[in-house]
C-alpha cells in the first residue's frame, strides 16, 4: 500500500493521523448527540488509544523518517510512544467515575486524545519546528483539561496558572530555538550537531533557553512553580494524567535534544542538567515534608522523581539514556497506581485528599492499604520493589560517567524523601481509623491491581523492560 503524498511518506506518521482523525470523529459524535454520549465517547477514546499503540507496534522495524528527517520513528520513539499511550488510556479509564458523577463533559476524552497526538509528535521530533508543533499541540489541550471542572474555582485557577506559565516557557523555548537556528543555520538535530561542535557563546545561550523551556514541561526546578497548585487544583483524574503521559513525552524530547543535537557540547549542557537535577531532587525531598494534601505531596514527589531521571541524562551516555527510559517506565506505573489509590479514597461519596484521611486504613481496607504501602515504598526506592531498580540504573550510569557528587546527593535526597512516604504508611498502619472508605470502583481496582503486581514482581522479571530500554537507547547513538 502506497502512503506517499507530495513526495513524503506518510507511513511513519500513520498512527498519529489515525488518532487525530479518530478524535475528530469522536468530537462529531459528541457535538451531534450532546452530553449523554460521555460514557460512549470515553470508551471509544480508550479503544482508539489502544488501536494507535497497536499500529505503532506494527510499523516496519528499524528507523523510519519523513518530512525531510523532521519526523523520526526509531526504537526510542516506539518505546516512549507506547508508554505515553498507556498513560493516556489508563487515565481515561480512571476518569470514568469523575465524568459520570461530576464533569459530564464528552470533550474531556477528546482533549486527552489530541494531547496524546501532540505527545507522539513531540517524541518523534527530529528538528526544532516539529518539536515546537508537538509541544504546543500537547500543551494547549492540557491547559483546557486542567480547568475542565468549570464550577470549581480551584480548577479554573489551576488552568489559568498553567496557561500563563506555559506561555512564558514556550516563549523561552522559542527564543532558544531561534538563537540556535541563527548561529547554526539549520533546525534539524543532525544539522545542529554538525554545526555546534565548537559551542559558540550564541549557541550556548540558545541551549540554556531551550532547556529552560523543556524544564518547565518536566516540572524541574527552578521552573516547577506551577506544579503543586495545578496538581491540587485540577480534578484528581486530570492530575493523574499530568503526572504520567505528558512527563513521558517531555522527558523523551529533553533526552533526544540533548544527546542527538548537542553531542559536541556535552560538557556544557551536562552542567545545566546536573544543576537542575540536584535542585529538583532537593526541593522534591524537603518541600514535601510539610504537606497535608496528598495531591500536593505527589506534586513535590514528581518534581523529585524528574530530578532522579535527569541524573541518567546528565551522564550523557547510552547507559544513562537507558537508565532514563527504565526510570520513566517504572515512574508511570508507580504514579498511576498511587493516583488510583487517591481516586479510591471516598467517604459517603465524597473524595478525601488530606493525608490525615488515610488514618487507620489498614484496619478498614487492608488490601488497599497494603498496595498503597508497597507503592509508597517503591516511590521511596526501597528494595526489592521496582522504584529501587529505577534509581539504581540512573545512579550506576552517573557513577560510570564520573559524576560521583551528583550520585551521592541523589542517594542522600532519596533518604530524605523516604521520610514523607513512610510517614503516610505510619498514618495508615498506626493511627486510629477515622471511618471506612467506600467500596472501590471496578476500573480503579483493576488499575491498582495491575500497577501493584508490576511494582512488586518487577525484581523477578526485569528483562523485558530492560531489553526494550537498551534497544531504545541504542537507537539514539
């Protein structure tokens, strides 16, 4: 079957086209039939995301490029696109109750699907223009989704904060991209790599601004200010979405840009990434200690985890890139599992979000308490759970690159971070119960069970993930 249009092959971009066209068809269904279509549109969106993932897997093996090299499908892109699609589809599954009881907006599932198109474009970006197109397509849908609970002042405030700061970060990223283009005369990553071997002052300024824009998207310090407010203000299923799939896409493009566009000036960007990584790990560990709201705590936790993931990138090696990929995959599983617990916490039909509300959960719902405890231990990096291995891979890569100080600081902040995770376990197992929680919904229970099993059993069968991450990282070099 021939997929060529105007001399360009559309085969590499076929999954994105299917997802975008599918989202438009769902929009027509919703617009024609009104809000009663919410369950149907949401279910079809999940099927569409899964079908897109299957299409991605079925693309011919090896490296595919189109649009003059600005769109790349390699093992790296495949690995991260599948992960992003899993994150998007799972959050739609987790959102079913929220959409049925509170929001009743069919547009929600369509916005998640369109944001996923942006993520896929971003992950495959081979030049600065495609990078910006993907980033904006992803972000514009996220701004709307953050404010999707229109009757809630906190949700509206979250959307506005995210939009204003997102616009600022886009401006910084564009300024960096224009500087890089001005000093190298090209926008493709391979062209920039050839021209940026010397590392002139203009290019270095461009790198600083470009990485600043990307740091905002992964919510790394000092561009993290939006994260706690948006996580707390947005509806919980939306927060689960923010914490998983968009992080995958942003970290994917961060890694691709650094390793493929600037291999000649590795030492320069390494310093920036190392500083951002240390600052994120430190803030994520210390700022979370005083939090009373579980979603704010998860926001600082995600800032810290992005810091840990960037330790692997700071190594600047193939092993470092592999560490980043393993880390982000395990992070998505832990995060989706944790947010399914937060969504399961309801008393008399009302969601509870304060850490004190988890008191005595081990006596009122032992299974939920056990799985949540395992996820918290994993987030803290306690062996033999999956989170320990995630940190192990990035720290080993950093040590082998001679970044001993970064690794030591990482381990120390990890110990500090363990305090606030374990304090939640203490509340669940040693405090007096404050009342039983409502029965868990089927879809939330299913996501929690899968995340819990993957988290606990990762140590037994790590090979599939590690092998896939190794192949993906190899395709970058």
